[in-house]
């Protein structure tokens, strides 16, 4: 069904709130856009060599050559949380593909445990690499941008650093270099306690602690290392990735949000500042409604017009 009219695209630039209301309420029936059947995403299941699998949810634009955004979620966040954001990007005439994070698949995956561990390196060079290849195969004529939220933005940045020339741009939303100096002294012992807990238990019990979800101990070790040192170092044997990050040369849009205490502006700037070889556009947005580190994804009328303007 054709839904990519000029009026919708104009609406995203000049009246994003109207289009968002249309997408969530429905034009005349009072039903949501999902209920109306207008948006029909499809899924692709990708098998890992280890025997697990993960899913890509594809919200394809009518134009197969439209820019594609491959979305990586925040730590502990299910891919389904980004449904409204993906729909909003699709309504703007873009293709959105949402990937599941390892350990947080709806099906086909495994929970992190003492017997099942992984870190940033596996998520970047196995999962994200496989997702990029699948999207390139599906949309060979489209520019491919990685869109990362929080941890997802760290992974996207590391992918662009380690795989030069394979993506056309980065959009980093509420994604930070979580060095303790950007948060204050109490964050240092707290972050290291999280890493120690994950190592001692065999995984990080995030739901019990009240931070993230059930995370792999090496993921938490990689995260805690950034919190302690301010530097990204991943893999086994460990490799310092800072020089690679400095060589990223694709356009970058880095967005911070008023009200986000998990990724304050100075911490988002710190990640963007690592990409010294890139043309970085920095935006600090203040949504019409109060938001936090996660709520913005359910109210994408704030970020989607910014993304469209950046593409333009």
C-alpha cells in the first residue's frame, strides 16, 4: 500500500506533531496505525555460528533506494521498544531496521550466564556485521546508516571504526562515553561494583540491581572499563580502539536530550569527540514533554525531524 506521499514528508519537516498524532491515533477510525494495517513490517532471522539466532524487523520505505537506518538498542532493551521510532522513520520516507541485542532476543537466543558469555567484540564483529551484510543484501542501492541508542551507539561507533567504508553514516542518540568524570565521583565505585558483580555471579542481574537487564559479564566488564578509564578496549586479547575511533570518516549526528541523566550532554559530547576524523553534527534537543533516557523513543516526533534535516 502506498503511504509515502509528499504531504507526509512535508509534515515531518514542518509539522511533526501532526504526523505523529496521525500515526498513533489513526486518521479517521480512532485506531492506531498498527491496528489499521497501514504499517506492515517484516522480519529476517539471522543464525549465529554458535547455534543461536536473532531477528531484524524491517520497516521498509516504498522507495527501495531510500536511506536505511539500522537500529541498535540500549543495554537491556528489547527491540520491540523501538516500534514507534521505526514507524516514524518509515512515515518520513526512510527505511528502519531494528536489530535485537544478543541476550535479549524474543526467541532464538540465550540468556547470559556463567556458561554463556560475550562482550562488545562479539556484538560488533559478529552480530552487527551480520546485520549490516543482511541489510546491504536487501537494500543494495540504499545508503546505510547505523542508528544507536546508548550502548547501541557505542557498538555502532566501534563497528564504523573497525569496518571502514561499510556504512555511510552514524546517528548516535543518548549515546555517551560513560567515563566517571562526566558523572561525578560516586559513579566510579558504582560502575566498578556492577562489573565486579557480573564477574562474581557469572552475569549481571540488572533487574535486581535496578540498572539494565540480565547482561553478560564481559559486556559489563567492557562497559565498566570505559567508566573507569574513559577508553574503549575490547576483544580477547584486548585491543585499544581509540585510534580506530579517531579514523571514522563518515558523517555523524550525535543527539543529547534535556532530562536524560544517563547520557548528559557532556558525556554525549565525549563520545562524539572521539570521532575526530568525522564530520560531526551535535544537537541538544529539548522535547515538548518531559523525557528521560528511554521515553524519547516512544515520542519520536522530537528526534525524527532532526534526522531528516541532517540527511537533507
